[in-house]
């Protein structure tokens, strides 16, 4: 018989409830056949900040190199030039010309050497280079008795690369405020108060009405064929080079072909040196925003570009001179602008076959060692100009750098084989007071000869002699002598 005992309810409630202990996880036994896995060390923040600092420093250096906040003053810039470039600058001078009717004159840098009054030779470079590339040709030709001149086209070398242009623009309310601010800045604050007192109105009334204003702005020079013609005409006339033997390299032919046809009276002969419608220096590289800055900002990259397209083995000083002239003072923008204005439709066969050129001596100097394709292009150019003399040289596409003496010999051979032209020096009208002095001197001589008892024949002979001598003396003294000159 079972005995049932009852416990009090409170005791039942106070009995602690036991919880099952959590099972301890046993480590998994590793399979002895699998290799143990290596845990990666924690990331080191020092490495990240090191690379970050180097990247920011490199970007800052490139930005400071390519985009200088303000151009250096002319003296500092000149002293920073390579020595050969400074010596080249010291040998030249500037000629002022007018490229655009509504702009200020620009200065064209010209290097001149050789006896004045002899044979005149004018050297014209292509895009991307300057007269510095002809430095050795200048020395060689001048040593042969030739008066040689090489210029930097506007936008290249030491010539002006920008011009101040006055334009008519429509000025709105914001522009009117800007004009008033400029007037107050220039004339002072009291000028504005005087305007209010005198007129009783604000100096910036009628802001809602647009008006036309003439403003001056600085623009990069971008020469086309028409502007190129103005440059050549004014340089030849200013320096007294007519008639001139013209030497054109690279793109200089396509830029001046129309001018040559219209100015045959100023041109005695034409020499073409490796001419092409597209420049030797690849402008598409310079036009790329980052790549172009890097090429002009780093000497090594520019040297590689020159070795690939112009001349192999150019000295570092000469390459640096070309790079500096192309980089500084908006040279790159000017060259790219002129490249966009090149006459892409120029046909040398059509130009060379014109009847107007048949009486003008032309020779073609072409590289025979650059490439087979370039040699074939030279043969095509030679066939396009039937009466031209074709001469192969041993240099590259910039032979003035590596075959200067060879070019000078060929140029001299052509210009010396052409007879000198006889031209009449234009007689200028003498000023009134100088003409009066000349007449008085002539009358006095006539009076003396008359009192000395010369015969009629002797008298007329003496009269004529004294007249020419007196007039010639005054004219020569003022540089106004007339007559025939070679």
C-alpha cells in the first residue's frame, strides 16, 4: 500500500529550479591531411597613409609644373633659358608688323647675318619649331657671302604669341555693373559722388537696357594663310629684302603658297625643304589635355617625341631650347591654333603646275634616309612641280638640325646660279627746305662758272656736273639718293 505524503505549498515554491548547463563546444579535430590555414595579419594604416601622401605630393608637383599661377617676369624668364637659346636671342632683333586690322602691332623676332646688299635669303620654319632650328644654316650661308634672315613666325619662338584685340560686345546689366566698377576703380570713389551731385542720378542708370561696348581683350595669335601673307610682305619690305630667295620648311609651304603666287615680284626663287601639309611635330599629341602637358613639362618625354618624329640623337640642350619656346608664353596654344587653320585642301600638284610659277626657279631638298614612305612622298612632290630641281640630302625631316652644311651648299648653289636682278631704287620727293638748299647751291655754282669765263660748251658741262653733284650730295646725306642699284 503506498503512502502519499503532502508537502506544504510554500516549500514547493521555494525549491530552486535547476537549469541545464550549456554544453561546451569541443574544438573540431583538424584533419591531418589538410594543411593548416594561415591567418592574415591585421592591416597596417601606415602603408595607406604613405601611399596617399605620395599620390597627393605627385599631383601637387605636376599641377605646379604645368599650371604656374603667374608667368615670370621677362628678365627672370630670359635668365632661365638654356645658354644656346640666350645666345641666339642676342643675335636678333624685333620687327613690328600689323597682322590684324583691328589689333595692335606685334613684334616678330628676326636673326640677320651676312653682307647687306648682296643676295638675300629668307628662311621660314614650320609649325612647332622656330628660327633657332636654322642657326647652323645661318652661319654656313653667311660665311659664303649671303645675306640671310630667319624669322620666328608670330606665335612661335621669341615673337609675340598673343595680341590685344578691340571688339564690339553687347553689355547687359551685369556687364554694366562691371563697367561702373571699373570706372570707380580707375577714377576713384569720389568720382561716383561727384556724378550723383552733378546729375542727381546714379552713374549706373538704365541697367535693364543692353548696349554695345568696345572692349580690349588679349587673344592668342592664330595665323592663317592670309595673315601669313601679311607677315611675309611686311618683313620683306621693312628689312629691304626684295627680291628675296625664299626657303620654306615643313608646313611653311601650305601656309604661304597663296602669298607666293600673288607676290612673285618679291620672290626670286623658292627652295622647299621636306615640305608637307601636316607638321613634322605631331600636334595631336600636344592637343591632348594631360598627355600634352606631360610632354612639354618633362624634358625626357619631349626628347623621345623629337627622336621619334624629327631628328634622332638631338642634343639635350637643343631639345630643351625647342621645348621651352613651345611651352612658355602660350606657345602651345598658338601652334595648335595655327594647326587648325592649315589649308588641308592644299594640292602641291595643282600649285606647282600653275603657269605663274613656270618662270620662278624652284628646288626641292628631300630626305633620303628618313623612311621609304617619305622618299616616295619626295618623288611625288618632285613630279608635281615639273620644272623643279630635286636634290636628296642625308638628314631627317628636320635637316637644318643634322645636315645644315649640306642644305646651305644646295641653297647657295641655286641662288648663285641665278643672275642678279637690276632694280630701280624708288626716288622719294625731297622736303621743300632741302630742295631749296639744293637749288641755291646749284645757282651759286652756275654764277661762279659764268664769271670764270668758261665757254658755252664748258659752261653747260660745268653746270650739269655741279647740279648732279650738289643734288646728289644733299640726297645722299638724307639717304634719299636715286638711280639704279643691283
